[in-house]
């Protein structure tokens, strides 16, 4: 028992170091072992004369701390020091320690050279070197060293109780030469990604923007930068990397294999927000369809030999691969969802038909997400629709009756907000919801005047309305949140955009808006009928 305890508290036992050196000398190859904290060898690796290749370690359970709970010890035949590859493996794999055994000419071990990660960068490096020692004269206390490192990580960046159970993410964006002149735009895009993450209850620990001449096809960003991010993830106790660019399956797999962190992109984040916020049956159907459409082209292209082939009894040939079965099941589910959504769309159409028979004008609120559409609807109609300071707080369309001061009654509808680069899967899935817009006599474009990026947001909304062939419907621009900006600024922008201004929180500011909307409604009926006739063709493209 005492001997096992001594071996567990040493970096590597002298007997093992000697055996590894002898085997390397006989074979002319580097020999490596991965040892866990109990002193048990988890993996033996045979390399060539110059290097070893450590495989992906996802099948080996982590220690439960910041570090992996494994140390790697391997031989160097030509007396080399720890190499850059050794230190990169130390960092990327979150190893407790990386050590090399330098060999004498007679094949016996000379000294053991080691490095370990440090919680704070030391002389610009994320690791530090231990004093070289002879394997037979190692001081005890390896486990004490690792325990102290783990405690220091936790001391410098503890996980707050309020953050427990939430994803803790580092946000990453990569820009190429065509965007080098758009540093401000890149920062604005990152700021929006931060808001999206916050809307999904993700704790944002750090943001990284890298400029590259071209996208790395494997990792998106450079391997050196990925190493820095990996160290930040280790130091900050992150469990998620969130990319602002859309990733293909190969890139997600490569980054995940190297960092052992969950990896998602902006589209997946938006899909997740929609999945969490959808409340109605229709909204849930639309989100599921969008998720399946996103997933379908991203199914793994690998077939694991014949074990993935499933032939039936009496069938010819090997049958379908697992991949083909997954694709077929997704396509079958998509067909079922399409039929259900078509039924819901028909029900919506019948409700709108009854509304048209009563000849009640319709106003639809549109705009960038989080511009204040739901708050405006609540103030106009004394409703209590959920309105939060989050992106995509509203997904399901909501309609309320509104009576203008001069006894004109209208239906006012709140719709899902737009956003830059809205995933096409979502736009297609929400066409049934967007049908409401084609019935509108007036589109009210709500603009967050307090957002410094609002001119770009106006362009995004107008472009998407044009793509949906909704630009022929009269549109009234409304500058919202004027209580947060200077009065002269509001007056200047109202003239520039031919808009009216208000604060959705203050009913006393709604007069100019109501008067402008009433005037447009009174003359929009002839134009509406021609737009409605085109809606079915537009939605079935």
C-alpha cells in the first residue's frame, strides 16, 4: 500500500521512467504515458523518433476541476527540450502537467523536465517550468501541487452562485480583409452578439475579435489565438465558445476536439432563443421546423464502416446507412410539420377573412428586435403583453383592438422583430406568422432612437420588408425611446426620416403618432386590396 501511495504522489515512478527509456532506445521511437491522479496509466502512446500524437481525449473523464486530471510523460531520444508542440498539448488538453524524459547514450533516463499551466500568465507565458530532476530523486507532493493550482484557479475566478446552472461563454468573431475597414461595424456586431447571449441567459465572460487575411478552414481563427482562448476558458471556467460566424460541422468538430468545450454559432443561438420563447402551438411548430432545416445539411458525413449499415431480413444489399435513416426521419418530420403549419395558416386565414368582412383596418408593428413594439402595443391598448429589455422577447403575434380619438376602430398587431442576418431557416418557418403583415393597411416601423446603431437597424428592416414584398404597404416610421435622447436630436432625425416621435412608456407622447396613423389609414384601403392578392404567391415561393 505504501509503495502505491508513493507512486501516486510522484510525477512518474522511477521504474516506469527506466522502462520507457529502455523501450525508446530499443525501438527508436518516443514512448508516452498518460497517468491519472491516482497513479493509474490511462493510455500508452508510441510515436516516431521526433514526436508523439495525443489523440482526442473525450472518452477519458475529466477530474471535475479546471484541469483534465491527467499528466503526460514521454521520452525524447535526441536530448531535446520541451517543444512548442508539447506546450500546446499541455494547454489545449488542459493537462495537469507535461513532462519529458531526456535519455543518456546508454538508453537510461537522464533527467525529467516538466511544465504546468499557471492560473495567471507568467512572463507572458501561460505555463511555467519546474526544475529538472532525476526520476529517482523526485520530491513527493505532485498531488499537492495540482490541488494548489486548482484552488488558485477558483480563487482568481470563482463561479458565483447566481451563475451556476448557466452557460458561461467566450464570444468570438473573425473578420477578413474585406472587413478590415469595418472595425466599428465588427464591434457593433459583437455588441449585438452579447445582447443575444444575454437574451438566452448566457453569462458572457470575454469577447474576442480577430483580424485574419483569410478564414482558417479548420478552426476559423488561428491556432495560436485558439490557444489563447483555451487558456482564457480555463482561467475563467468557461464551458461554451460562441462564434459570430456560421460554422460548418467540420469546424465545430475540430474546435470541440481541440478545446473540449461546447461550440455553437450565431444561428444556433438565435434558434435556441426562439425555442425558449415560443409559447403558442404555432410558434413551437415553426421553431421545430427551423431547427430541423438547420440540422439536416449538418448531419455527419461519416459512416462508421459496416456497423452503421442496417439491412432488414430478406432485404437486398446492406440497406440504409445510419446517416440515410436520420435524413429520412428528419424529412418525414418536416413534411408532417409543414402539413400542421398549413392547417394553422388556414385557420389564421379564416380569422382574417372574418376581420375583413367587418372591414376593420389593420395596423402591424414592425421593427428591429427590442425596439419597443410590445411596450407600444401595451400602452396603446392597456394590455399586459410580455415586454422585456431582451432581443426576441416577442415571437408569437398578438392582436388587440384600438379606438382612435375620432371613433375609428382598428386592429393593431405585434409581430416578431427583425435582426441582421436573420437565419433563412427562421424566415422560412415564420412565413405563416408573417402572413399577418400582408393584411395590414399600415406598417408602423418602430425605431429605437436611443440605440447608436439605429440607422443600420432601419436599413436591415427596410431590406427585409422589401425581400418580403411588403414595401408597397404604407409605412409610418416612429422614433421610440425619446426620453433617453436629446430633444434637438429627435427633431433633427424626425425631419431626416420623415418620422414621428414618442416614448412607448408615456401615453402623453402618443398624440402625433395617432394622428399620423389615422390619416394614413383613412386613405390606404384602395391600395390594400392589390397587396393582399399577391400575398399567397409570395409566401409559397
